[in-house]
C-alpha cells in the first residue's frame, strides 16, 4: 500500500460534502452543505509526507484531472482538523 509505511495514526472522521452515486468508482464533492461524509483521517510521518502525497496524487489521477487534492475541515474525536482530501475533478 502507498500509505502503509507512512501512517503514524488513524481515526474515524467526517466532513461536509456529498458522495456522487452516478460513477463506477467513489467520488466526493466537499462543499458546505448539510450532508456529511464519513471517512478516516490518516496522519503521516512528516519525513515521508511530501513523497507520500506525491504518490497519492499520482494514484488519484490528479495530473489527469480525475481528482484534485483539496484542503477541508474534518471532525474527529470531537476536534476540528485541517486535512487534505481528494475531490472529484469535474465538480462544479
């Protein structure tokens, strides 16, 4: 796995957004709507952060505009956290 060697912590989380159900693969749009997406926060080892994020960008198809990496606010363990997520690249 791309993340296996870089993960230092995981926790359940949620963020404002909506899942798209019209696609053959998972896709989300993170917007300030009343819907929430359940997911997981993953903390990465700082020494592996840039390399791991570059690998994830490649895996998620960022250069092909399939997805884009966006900053979001997520909630985990009763705390609000700044995080990165991959949003459907064709979101309007």
